[in-house]
C-alpha cells in the first residue's frame, strides 16, 4: 500500500510540473523541486502550516495570503464535516484578530487599516462583533482598553497557537484528507480496473456467442448433409487423404491432387456457404468518401486509422471511431492507379503507397505530406505489394513487369523483389528469384521479421531468410497462381489463396502438409474480378479468415472449424479488399460500389 501511495504521489507531482511548465512558472517550479528534495512522500505537515501562519504571513503583514489560506482550510474541512463550521469560524476570527494585535504592537497601524479597507465588508458579513474592532487603530493605548486587553496578552497568544495546532493535528492526522490531485491517480486506477473487468466480461460473452454460432452452424451442416445424402465422414476422409498425398509429393502433382479435392468437395462447400448465417455486428460504420471503386484498404498498426485507395488514384486516411481524433484525415492524390498500401508496423505515422507507374510514396500522416517519392526500375512498373518488417526499419516491394487487367495472372509478367531502407530511403538489395521469375503477387513477414514469404503467379511459395537475403526453401502450393499469402498468428503455418479459390493452410514444421483447406471458388469469378486480385485476412487470434468476393458478401471461415462460418454484411457491389483490425474483432470490407464498411463482431 505504501508503494501504491508513492506512485500516486509521483503521478500528482508530474501533473503539477506539467502545469507549471505550461504556465511558464519557472521560479515556482524551481522552488517546488527544491522542497520535493527534502519533503518527498510526506503529507500535510502541521508545524509547517503553523510557521506559515505565525512566522511568515502575520510577521510580514501579508493579509491577503493569510485570509486565502484560512479560507482554504475552512472550505476544506467544513466540506468534509459541516459540524465543524462553527469551530473553524472562531479560529479564523481569532487568527485575524491576532494579526491586528501584532500589527499594532509593531506600530503598523497602516497594516490594520489596509486589512479593514480590503476585507472589512467580508469580516462584517461573517461576524458582526468586528464592528467594535474597526475603532482599535484609533485608540492611543488599545492594550489598556477592557474590551481588547485580553488579546494583547502572551497567554492568549499561546492559547490560540495551541488551539490551532490541536485542531490541525486532529483534522490532518486523525482524519487524513486525500488531496484532489492524488484522487486523480486513484480514479485512473479505478477506471483501468473497470476496463479490465469489462474486457473479461466481454470475453466471456464473446466465447458464449461463438459457441452458440458454432452450434447453429453445426445444426445447419447436419441438416444440409441429410438433405443431399452426404455421409458425415466424407469431407474429413477427403482431407485426410489430401494430407497423405501432400506428405508424399513435392511437385506439381500436389497441385493436381488439390484440384481434384476442390472439385470433389465443391458442391458441399457451396451448399454450406449458402447456409452461412449473416454476421452479427456489435456496430458497423460505412465510409462513403470515395468516388470510384475501392481496390485496397488497410488498418494502421494500432487500428485507429484506415487507409483506403480507389481506382481513380486517390488514397484517403480516416477513422471509424467518432471518439478518435480526426487530425490525420487526409486525401492523397497519386496520379496513377494504386496497387498496394502498407502501414509502418511500429506506428501510425507512415503510410507506404505503391502505384502502377513504378512509384512508391511515403506519406507522413502527422505532417500530411509525402516525405519520400521512390521510383523503381522502368522494367517493373507495377508495385503489386509492399510489406514492412515488424522489427527492422526496412520494407520489401514486389514489382511486376506487366499489369493487372486481362483477367490472367500471366499478364503480370516477371517479378522483382527489392529491400528498401526506411531511414535512407534507398534500395539495399534485390532478393534472388532466378531467371525470368513469375510475378510475385503477395508478401508476408513472420512475427520477428526473420522470414519473408512470397507468393508467385506460377503457384510457388518462396521463403527468404532476411538476415542473409537468400531463399531458404520453397514449394509448389497451387496448380494456378497465388493471389494472397499470410503467416498464421502462431507462426507454425502459412495460408495461401489460389486464383481458383482454393485456400490452404500449410505446416511450416512439415513442409508440404496441409493442415486445413477450403474452396471458395464460388466467390472468385475471374471474369468479374479482372481489375483486382483476391485477398484474404486473418483476425488477430487466427480463428477467422475473411476473403474478398465477386458477389456482394464475403465469406468468413472459421479456421479448422469444420464447415462453420459466417457471411459479411452486403455491399451493393463486389467486395474487392478486406482486412482485420490488428487487435480487436473488427474487420473492414471495401467494395466496387465505392464504399468501405467497418464491422465489429463478438470475439
């Protein structure tokens, strides 16, 4: 408890320092620091208060300061106990009368007249007995007057001094009062405790809601399985045979096996996706600031800000939380189609923008300006993806020699992977991909930035060691192009989304082994999505996978949760970009209808 009290005391002292510096009271700050050096940790001190009254304010005839101090104590103690008002008023009266007596003993009649001139009306309102005291300065020998004689005696002063001491000791020690500044620290702790309790209760509620959703999804699954006469074990047997097939092969034969599995399970997947319940939102907000279809949108590192890009070459920075500051809101005009967005992983201060003309812009959200405008090689004009290291001040750009738009991944041409220094804004190295490598469409760093995964249009996953900038492994993951790749949150697996709609979760401990898979080909209509690449996003716990969609809704799959899942709220056009909040159960969907929707769901 003592340590807790000291922490609150230091917090209050910091508030005082901040205020003194803000007001420019530097001399007061120096005195404050000097007294802290000797009295840190102490509370109200009776002796010092007595010295202030009887050894400073009265001997120096500082009537205004004396009355201000006495008024403070009167308000302070009478507020805590109204029964003390009479006692406090009498002490207040006696101290001021001693002030008059002391001034007359010192021959300072002017000090007495000044007191009555400035505070006479106030004294009269408090006690009418002051009327006779207004004549005291005009008596030649006031100490001989019967009415005032007792106040000039030493015995009366000692009695007054002792009474004030006893009163302050009783009030400040027996019934200690916590200063308001210290209460701020206590209230802050109370608020934090309540927030923690709310968080725990919300988690319990979310777990109960999740269990309910899973149960509902299971019921839907059993009903649909019974309707189409599908044996309950069929799906899992197929998955098991897939895993065995993936363990035995390290070639494109694996991809062919995946294709067969997708066809075999497609009718079941389609049927169950139709039965997915619509997601139940805690709240949802729709941003309508764009005037063209959305092609990319990302949460910032904290999740407080969002950057969204449209095909007209504009990027908008905004927040979905009405309580958050909007000072960073901005519109950035890039003059070319936006291909990729990436926030600095360590702060919300920097946003990287990749364009179709080989440009990479670094936008400072605080200064609201472009702080760096990089140009890649003319041979690789399309910046398909950008990823910042979560640890080092570097980022990697995936550039392609072709452009998106023909509906075929082959149109993206060849790949170039460049590592950039975010302090010097210069290229550090180009990662090796071999001769004429197919375009890299998606990048993902692991949690410590030591590994970089890159997905290619030929279905290969490349893995790079970022300490040596060399490729350490790779394997054929799909028999078609890969449009999106993500490390799992536990760092033991990696997810890949093929252009044919197949999603695989790969084991990193047993290369080539599939841990989980889904087929979302229903949502991947290549004819309707020739201008954008399908994306996927994982929530912070790795439990839910959100995928873009050629329809007006996106599927939200429960990872390793059998066939259960949900559907997002509907847009008026295809869903072209998705992302999850880095910490909370909140996701966003951007659409060809020019809107971006933020949805909060139970965790």
